[in-house]
C-alpha cells in the first residue's frame, strides 16, 4: 500500500469518526455552539455523513484516485 493512499484513508476515516454518534466530537461542539440537541445536529449532518462514507469506500477501493497525482509527478 502506498503511504499517500494510507494517509488519505486515515484522514477520511478520522473525518467520518468525528461525525459518528455517540462519540463524534464535532457533533458535540456544534450542539453546544448552536444550542441544539445532538440528534437534531446529526439529522442536519446526515447527508454529508453518508456522502463522506461513500467517498471513503471509493477512495479505499480505487487507490489510483488518491495516488494519481503522486504517480504522475515521479
């Protein structure tokens, strides 16, 4: 596995983890900031959450998407 591909997968997983209830820190920060319940914030973020999950699957199983620029630069 290419180190750049591993890094992209790692960062995408972290972004997804920060949005995943019940331990997603970004949900708690947004809930506190906007004075809304956590589940209301998650319902608002759900489309982005699912888009990020689909993007993560695509990045994971099609490595040339994240290593294409690195490969062409060498």
